[in-house]
C-alpha cells in the first residue's frame, strides 16, 4: 500500500467534491512555508539579481513572476498528488 492510498480511500468514502482535511492542512502548511520564505529572502534575492546587472524594478518584476509561476505550478501538483 502506497503512502497516498489512505487519502484515496478516505476521499472515496466521503464522496466526490469533499476535500479531505489532511489535504487542506498540507496545502495550508506549504503555503505558509512558501510565502514566509519568499518574503524573508525577497530583499536578499533582489540584491543578488541586481548584482548581476538588472535594475531594481526589473529584478523585482522578474522575481515576482518566477514566484507566481512556482506557486501556480506546485499547488495543482500537490492537489493531484494528495487526491
């Protein structure tokens, strides 16, 4: 039995359209860690990109786009993996 099997069994027992609380908690924890780390290291990352020659506004825009892309890709993968 795989690690995801208990979640699948639980999801099939409660019916379609019901999100198991474990999935909600995992997504909440992942979001807190991701958003917290993105905010904590934002100024460091900006300075690093600026040291490579990009102006402040361009560095901030590029990092914000990368962060949004990462959040947009990882969230659906977590949902699929947990259901």
